[in-house]
C-alpha cells in the first residue's frame, strides 16, 4: 500500500519559489534575446550570420518560450495538488466525525 506524505506548506512554498525563479528566468532570457538581436543587427551581420546564425537564434527564442510555459505549469500543478490534498484530508476527517 502506498504512503502519502503531502505538506501543504512545502507544496505552496515550492510553487511560489518556482514562479519567482520563473520571473528571473524570463528576464534573463529576454536580456539574452535582446543582446543577440543587437549583435545580429550591427555586430555580426554577414551573409553567413543571416543564413545560419539568425535562424539558430530564432529557434532558441521559440524554444525558451516552451520552457517558461512549462515552469508555469509545474508551479500550478504543485500548488493545486497541495491544496487538493489538504481539502481531501479535511473532508475525510470531517466525514469521520459525522
């Protein structure tokens, strides 16, 4: 039989921390994108850069959006799971007292 250990304070804290880290990650990734855009505009603007480097940068940009969306989903899942288990436990205890 499975043991269930769910600490609502820890799940809530982890969800909050994940979202805090999300904000930091998004800001850092946006800075990197800005720097790369500036580089390709006036620091590395050659035929090779246009054909090879810029598409690589665009792929990076497209993919980091997926990563940040994933962090949001993970955070929300952890938060809802903790809340759901707390509610379930409370309802089970209440039903036993009736």
